[in-house]
C-alpha cells in the first residue's frame, strides 16, 4: 500500500485491517495511536502515521509521550511563548503519569545560570535530564517511535523476536559531526503532509529501509529532541546490530539502548 493511500484510511479501517498492536503485536480491542503524538504540534497535526494499538500500550505510555513532548518544546533561549506554555503543561501531565518526575528534574538539581545570546547574557534555569525516570521513559518513547517507524515503512508490526536500537538527544546534545554522519547513510526524507499543511520542523526524518524487515532513521522534533533508531526482525541483521551496541562506550553515550520489541517497560509504570 502506497504512503499516499495509507493516509486516506479512516480510523475504523486502520483498526479493521490490523493484525496486531503496533507495539506488542497482540490482537485486542484497538484504539488509534498517533505517532508522533498530537502534543508535538503547535496546533494542527497533519494526518498520517496512525496505528492500531492495544489499550495497555496506549494508556501505559502516556507519561513517556508527555515527557518526550515536553523535551521537544524546550530551547536554551526560547523566543516562542507558546513553546514555554506547552512545555509547562506537558510537564504537569508527565508528572501525573510518572510520580516523582518533577522532583527528579527540578528538585535539588535545578539552578539558575546565564548563557550568551546575541551578545547578551540571558538568564536560564538548568535542570537534570539524565535521572533514572527521565532516561527510562524517554527510552520507552524512543522504542515506540522505532516500532511505529518500522510499521509505517513495512506496513506491519515488528515481530517480537526482533531487535530495536535507539539513542536520543536533547536540544543541542547531538553534534554536527554525528548529525552529518547519520544523514549521510539515510538518503530519504519524509514528514507529515496533509494538503498544503506540512509538519516541517515539528516532525521530520531522514531514513533508509529495504521496505521489508529493517528500518533506520533519524527523527527530529522541533529541532530540540532527536532520536536515531534501527529496527529489524531479520536475524541476519540482529547479530551485527548487537555487536555494534556492545562496542559503544556507554559512559560517553548514556542514552543508547538495545531492546526487544513489546514495551516490557510499561509494566509497573
């Protein structure tokens, strides 16, 4: 099914055609999962990237979605008041679904500081973005994104025997060298499009896929939150992917993650 045709499917058709939840692959009563979530967008979210999702996966990852949305609206110096307001609202939602998150981010770790911006020192508030709750739930969101990306390009949920490699970066945390290297091996580009409306900087990705059993992508949200991902359920690719992961210095790249599909992390959230 071509991408343009898929965008025209109604929610009822998406659920009727589903062979399993986009994340856990279980066949259950489905809801519609929007990936990326609506909270990533200033107002209008173009249609597309909508998937059948079971209740447990949909409801169990609300906190992860809100946290990722918050991070996607945080800038070192924000000239967009709507982003500041959105980030505050999403923090409240994330903290409701992830008890203790607010204290982890802004507790004893937050401090006032200054950064240079256009020749002036501007006051900013630094906060902790590497605590265990933050890392756990951004890993969950990144895994969701990887499985949705796989499903979008292969037109099926990833098999639970597969493997997912993700790494996320906040704000300016991704170096220009890393960015240029990643996009050099991902020649294709896409975004959400509906009529003349495009997602633009709110959501776009560079990607490479064989359209069958492996997808690699770098996804950007508002130029503030980035996720690189590889998802495959072909055993020929899984072992090399595991070997690459084992060689990565985790102290230098603490947000890298390698997991099986299925969102086992949502248990107990």
